[in-house]
């Protein structure tokens, strides 16, 4: 599937039909506005669940995130999202290590559910896919890219995500460089 460096784990709202995405927001920010519950590394797209964990791309071991979730008194349905920064080659892997501090190779556990690839900046996790408005380019970009996105509004294939990253680096240069993130979900960690 590609080379991934562990970029963190986070507690997120369980993907369900409940979403605060209005029709207007969907039309402005999603290439596939029919997506019911958009997923992303960006906590403004996919809500974080309040915890004592730092930041959305926390360098916390997965087992520690799972342990903290298990101790939460919440009755809400939660999940742990695991993020892996993807590298096209060894040079990019080294650049990611230098830029983000990601050192550990990520090998997905077979129990995790892969949900897709996002394209986001390294600093605050702004998604170039679902949180940078498209303006006048919307129709053209929707025609070119929407069919490549899955039911979560994420890329299915790594090479397509890398292609979109290149376009997004130029289109939203104030947040560049963008990184491709693989997202895996561990579901039903709370009752």
C-alpha cells in the first residue's frame, strides 16, 4: 500500500449519520457533497472527542490512546483514528521525519479498518481536500476528482492522493507543503 510513518492517533466521533455539515458547507468544501459523514485528519472536518490527549496529531502510542478511551466515562460512541503520513520515496520519508518528527514506521493492524487517504498540512492538520474552499475552481475540480473519492470523501488510491497533493500545494500555497495521510479506524471502543 505504501510507506507510512506513524503520525498519531486521536479519539474521534463515531462515523454515523449525525453530522454538523450543512448543505451549504458541503457544497463549498466537499468534492462529493453527498458524503454523509466526511472523515479527515482535520478535527474541523471530523470532530475530536474531548479528551486529555494533546492535539489532533498527537505523538502518543496507539495502545495509550486505546487505554485512555477505555477509561472514559462517556456513553458516546467513539473510535480511535490512526494516522499514517505517506511517503512516495525514501527522500520524502526523510523529509517527513525532519518536518514532522515522525520516526516510527506504521504497519497497519489487520483489526483496523482502512477508510482512505486525506491530504492535509503538517502544522495544524488543515485538510486540503475538505477544509479549503474551492471557489471558482469547484466545478472543474469536482469533475476531475470526485469520482476518485470514497463514501467518506477520501481517496481510495495512494497515487491519486499524491496527485491531488501536488495540485493542492499549488492551489493553497499558504498551507503547503501538504502531506498525504492514510487513516485507519478502530471502532466501538466505548459503550
